[in-house]
């Protein structure tokens, strides 16, 4: 049989609210006995089960579609669905009943008993609804601690008279509902909002906005348990402008938090001290629900802007190749001294000179550069031991360094301390492999007429540099390796291949004459002839039998057309030597190399501005 007369179901109320009003209207009693009389289990109706909704709609003569639309249906353990959205139990108020006293007072104004006219709004069941949109009043919360609190019976939980409700509304300070609350209501009604929020499940969108906003509003020390209902409204207001702009806006908010942490003197290296409850929430081992895109954005931001050790776990994922690492982290990771690593990074330009005044934990460096530098330090071999690895004499090792076949680990461009005179062991092993590929043929003993490099240099006027340059360039044809002798001592050559065909004067000049002509010191002169990527700045001619470097007139002419030294600017352009660097800096022209390391200030002529080249004298 169908209940008569009908009791209208309001479009904004919950199914349980309508059932409670039906119970009061037809029996004058409470909801549970009424549902038992209809053969409907209260927990089944509360869970939005189809058979419970169907039976209630049939008994009360109500359209089943309207009930389904306002029913929060349980689809799994603590998982629910409302219309097209799914969410967890935490997205609802659970057993807590929220209501607006002014709304209930208006319900009473319709006439009739309060138990039959007061309706519990569907929006009040959502955790994000904290302010009444009609009256701008914070919602009141009630809970008796009884087993049937989940039924949200207003006659029991809000028994006040209409006059009492209106007085409660008058004394309650007004509040402004958040734009996030408006978005949630509109979203459930099928409306559209910001793209970043719309493409995520509603619970993820709301939680991300509130947690981000809470850190912005109350600082990283705040805890969720300490925030009241209006605090979460404020948090939503703080987070809303940033999430509306999507990932770019969220990154902007994260940058604000980092700036604030630095300005306030907090530990900028601690993720929790910077991002507060947002980071603690996303990194918690108790996190069982997918937090959505906010986790990926925060992880990416941390990896790109903060110290992350290789292999570290950041928000549930291992970061194999972080972008930045602190000097202290790299030192621990690769077991090198932090101050040594800092100094080497400064000398290589990865850190500026001001880094010496900061702690190693504050200094961030490109992780790839940091790893390479740490490996170089760990692989550094003292100069005195390099000969053992290369099986070469000390003069040979010095020559290999001079011609650029090997490089020293330097702190500040000057040879000081044990490390600055060390050589990367990996470079030496690579050079030995290169030697084997250049000289693949092996012999058991020294062939007649041939000798080792050391004896060849000792008996002739040739230099180690001349022989080794030709050897490593692959321009020695009659050369072998002794099968039982490794390294450079095992290389045998034919001295006749290096003899000079004639003693006639040659065009050009020696390296010593180049130094005098260009007005350079020995360090700068060596820098000119050092092998670099793309070749030496000034080419030399191989002269068999001659000890010195020889420069042809054509090579010197090409060099002068391409480059100019700082001390030559006065002669050529009328720029005083003392003011040359600052004068060119004003035009954005920088020396090609560090003057301390190169030995002089050298510039590309093509870099000089027209205002200067017009002054050429």
C-alpha cells in the first residue's frame, strides 16, 4: 500500500531527511521504527542502496530518479558516489550533522510541525560546505555520540524552536563562503570550473586546494587537527587563486613558500619546514588515497629547486637523476671532503666565488656537474704516482700535462696543495687505451735501429713534447709496443723518422720569439699552444730534429686577425691597459678565458663593438 497523503520531496534535501519527515508526518515518531515498518533497513537507505530507494519511492509515491540524484551511494568500503563523482567517506561530514539555524527557521515559517518541514540539505553533507550560501553564516555542527547519528535526524539533533534558531542566527558572526565551496556545489550540478580542478576527481581537487591554502594562510608549522571550520574556509580562499591557474599557479605558490622560509630564517633545506602540512600529507606512509596531480607537481618542484640526493625517495618515488644537489649531499654520497668539493666546484665555475661564505648544505649545484666533479676528486692521483700508472718518466708526465693530453685537478687555477697537483686516474687509463689503439703492433724485443722514447730523446736534440705530440697525433709510422712492457716505456720508435732533412733557415719564428713579439709571459705562451677542443689557438709546425716549437708566418697572421690581447688594445685602439677590462665589460665583452689561468687577457676581435674598432690607430 502507498502512503497517503503525499509529502513533497525538496530538490535540495537528502533522502534520509525526506524519510525522517515522512516518519514524523505519518507516525509522529522517529525514522528507524518507520523504516522497519516499511521493510527498509536504515543502513541500506543511508548507503543509497537501489532496493531501499526503490521501496521508499514506491511506498511514498515519489519519482525514483529524484531520489537517486540526491542519494550518496556506497560503492565500496568507505567509498561513495554522488551523481558522476566518487569520493571517500572523509569527503562527507560522516556522523556529524551540519545545519544553518536561519535555514531551519525559514523552513518553520512554512507552517506545520518542525519535524515535518525542516529539511537537511544535501550540500550540508559535504565536508567542503562550511558556510550557508543564503545567509552567510557558519554552519553549526551536532553529534550525540549515538549509533544512529549517521541518520542525521534534525528533530533529535536540532530540537530548538524557531525563535531559538533565529536568536542563534542573530548572535552568530557572519562569514563569507569560499569560492571553492561554490565550485563544489556547481560541479555536482554539472557546471564547469577551472581546467586543472575539473580534470581531477572532486575530492583530489578540493583537498589539494585546502592543503596548499592552509600552508599559505597559517604557515608550515600549522597542523590540520588544529584548524577549525572557518580556518579551512580561509585556507580554501588562499589556495583558490593559485589552483585556478593550474600547475603554473601551484608552482608560483610553492616558490612563495620557499621565499618566505628563507626570509623568516627557517631551515630552507627541510621540505617539511618549507611546505608544511602539504608535504607531510603527501609524504605520509599512512596515505592510502591517490592525492592527484598535486603530488607530482610538488615532487617535480622539489627535484628542480631543492637538494635531492641520487636515489632518494621523494613523495613515494625514487629520484635516480635529480637536477640539483647540495655540496654536503654530494660529499656524503661520494665520500669526498665537502670543503674540497666546494673549492673544486668554484674553480670549475659551477659555483661563484661568494660560495665560500656559505655552508656546504646551502650550496646547490647541478647534480650532473657535481657527480662528475666528485668522481674526479675520488679518482685524483698525486702527480708523483702518475708515472707508475702510465709507466712513464716524470718528464713525460709533465709533457703530457703541458700538451693537454692529461689535465690536473685545480682548485683556483693555481698549483697549490696535494689535490691541485693530482691527475684524474680515469684520464690516464683512457690515455693508455688510446695509446694501444694508436700503436696496435707488438714485438717481443726492440728491433735493430729502434729505441725507447726516453733513450731517443736523451741521445738527440729532440724533446719529449715533439715526440709525444707526433705520437699521439698518429704521425709516427715506424713504431711498436713491447709485449711485456706496458705504458709509454714500452713504446719503441725509429730515431731516423725524427731526423731533420736539412739545416737551412726556415720562414717563421720559434715559440720564444712569439712570446717576445706578442709581449707574453711563459704561462700565456704555453696556453697559446695547448691542445683544446677544435685545436690550439696558435698552430705550430713539426720540425724533425728541432727541439723548439716553430710558428709559420701564415699561422701568426691568422692568429692576429682572430684574436687580440688586452695589453695590445692601447696600441691598436687607444684603450689604456689599466682600464681595458672594465671598458670592455661595459660593452658586455668578456675575455675568452680566465686571465689567471690563461696568463693574459685575450679577446675575439669579432666580439669588439663597432664603437671601439672605429678608433683603430
